[in-house]
């Protein structure tokens, strides 16, 4: 039998909606997250909103505001740098294993993910750009043939989405990132493990440099 994928609960859906709004800059670090307004905009009661906000606080994406309530947690560059160092190690492992084990599937399905990225670039939508980026990397994780890679990475991507949102809010659509994705996919299709790992590592380093420049600006 095939394992069934668990369906997202209402709290999961609210968590995702709030995280998407945070990533798109709809909530900032100065204004409190108001349960009543969020519940009304999503068409749900306050209870799932309250639970979702507590989970977001537990995950470090929001924090207690002075007095009462919650605000979006500030992006600390030292934390982001540490996060990207871990991501670099995971992505190099995943991309190398994808080249070793998933070249055929990469050649069959990989272009669809690149095309989704191009459509997102044309749209200029931050939500679509983030979703396309996340989907591409999880496609690579799946090609690696090791489910622990995706499971280990998943919590990190909640923060990475916020980081990507900040970069996109402060600059032009990242055409070069999708050129790098195409190069990574090409190395995977060729089964070139060393080149795939090198490109994945360079991709993360360049993303971190771009982020540092944007945050300083």
C-alpha cells in the first residue's frame, strides 16, 4: 500500500497563510499581529489563529511584543548566516545524490520546475517566486532518494521563505537565481556529481552575499 499523506489541519492552513503574509512583507516588525483582523480576513474563528500564532512563536518567526501581543521577529544576520551554512551542506548532499540517483527523472520533469520559475519571474509575484523556488529545491531533494533530506530541511524553509521575501521586497526579480537553477539541473541530468555539488554550494554562497547586501542597504 502507498502511504497516505496527512491532510493539513485548519491550524496548519492558518499558519501557512500567516507565514506567506510575513514573507510578502504584509506584516512587519513594528505592528502587532491582531488575531481578530487575521481571523476575519481568513474567514475563520480566533481559535485556529491563536494556535497558529503560538506555533509561529515557538518556531521563532514571531515574538512577544512589549506590553502584550505578538510581532514579527526581526531578521538577525548572524542567524541567517548560520542557517545558510546548514542549508549549503544539505543542498550539496541532496544535489550530489540527485545526480547520482535521479538523473532520468530530472530530465523528464525538471524543465517543468524551471518553467514555473520563469512564469513567476514574469508575474513579479513574491508569493509565486517563493513557491517556485521552494518547489524546485524540494524536487531536487526528492531526486536524492533520501527522505530524511526533505524532512530535515523543511523547518528551515519557513525561515528561508521569510529571507527570500525580504530580498524580493528590496530588489528586482532574481533572474540570475533561475539561471543558476538551470545549471544545477543540467549537472544533475548529466549525472555529474562533483559539478552538481559545486554549483549547489556556489548558489547558496551567492544568495547569502545578495541577502547581506540587501539587509545592509
